[in-house]
């Protein structure tokens, strides 16, 4: 018998593996989530979003004095008569803004010490953003990637496309339980490869959400992400767990990689070194985002994501 679906999106997500029906259920929260574009659009197709490029469109923008080359039929005769100077109406073009989701389901995401694993939280956030994009009449698609493979969902303006993305996310998430040992997997290479593929499938003018713990974020991954950000609105949503920044109290702890088991001795010195390393890594990551003009939203497994996501997107 399946567990009841979540109805309170102000509560933390729970679980080590996603429930596909819960991902579908996030559509009831998505109507309250609306992304605000942070940079000019480059998409050539007409759509439902106002563009900073002024021209012939559906939305009136403002009136200014007539300039040589302006359309005579756009002259505002009322303002012209009132001011005794020719004025013309300026309209705002509408441009399409596809939503592209890049969802990390690598072995490093299969971890959590509180309510849920990072991989599960990432799926819930991605599903919410996918439904929100469709609610906004955008084309929605993206890329789900693991350590050694990925799957593309082409952006389309349909429920089927969102359901396809959710199904792919759930499939990749459930396969994480089959990973025995992550030996031989290069986090840096897998992240750079995923971003390179993301760059290939993303058309200029898209809103791109990256949902990842950014493990292995090194030079090549940074380069690929910055290239994507040149012509797209990129939002990096980093997923973390409290234990990644602060180890437990001093003592002896059994640890295992799934095949081997050993004892780890935690001391104050070791815990401080771990904290310093984590803080430096976070500082470097945020500095990289800032250099690339990438907006950042941080989410943690020990807290509800929806309100934090709203605030990060400028809605409260």
C-alpha cells in the first residue's frame, strides 16, 4: 500500500528514494511559483514573455518623441496634439523562454542525514519547476544525468513532456539504490560532461536550472557552465546536507562504502579541518557563480524547499 501524497509543501521532503506520484503531485504547488527573468532574452521565436527588445509586438511599453525611421502608423495623435510635438508608441516584443532543467543523480547525491537524500530533494524541486514552467505556458525539458550516462528530454509545451521528465528523474533516482561502490568514477569528469551536453541542447534565451551538489566542480565544468550563462538565464540550485559541513561529535564511528567496513576516529582537529575545507569549497563555488553571472539558491535536506525557492526567485 502506497503512502499518502504530500499536501503540505511547507514541510521537508522525506525519503531515500522518490515516489513518482509525489513528483506528479508537486503540480499543486507549482501554480504559486513564477520565475522572473534576470537578463535579456535571445530567443528568436515569439512567446509569452516580455523582451527588452522594443519593436512591433502585443504589449504597449511607452510613448516617446518621434524619431526618423519610426512607423508613421504608430504615432500617438492624442499626445502629439497635446504637446505639439510628434510622439510615437513603442511596443514590447514577446519572446519565448524555454525552461531547461539539469538534474544531477550521481552517486554523490545519494546521501542524507536528515529528512531525505539530496537526490530526492533535487527531484522534488525539479518536478516543481517543471510544472511551474508549464503553468507559465513555457516549453519544458532538460537533462537528467548520472555518473556515467545521461538522458535528454526535449523541451515541449505539453503535460506529456513534463511527465516524461518526471519519469526519467524517478528512473535515475531509483537506480541509485543499485550502486555498490562509486570507485573509479570521476566526479569532475561526469559534471563537466553533463554541462557540455547541456550546452549542446540549450538554445539561447532559455531559463536553465542546475540542480546539483556540484561535487567535482572544477575548471572544465566551470568553463562549460559559464559558456551556457552567456546567452541564458542560469539559476544554480545547490543541494546540501548539514553533515557535509559539520561532522558529528568526537568519537569512534563505523563507516562503510557498501563492501568494506572500518572505524573512523573523529577528533577536534579533524573536524575543524573538515569544516575549513567545506567552507573554502563553498566560497570558491559561489565566487565562480558570481563571475559567470549565475544566480544561486541553496537548499538543504533538513528544511522545506518551497518557500526558500520562492524567496530565491524573488517572490517573497
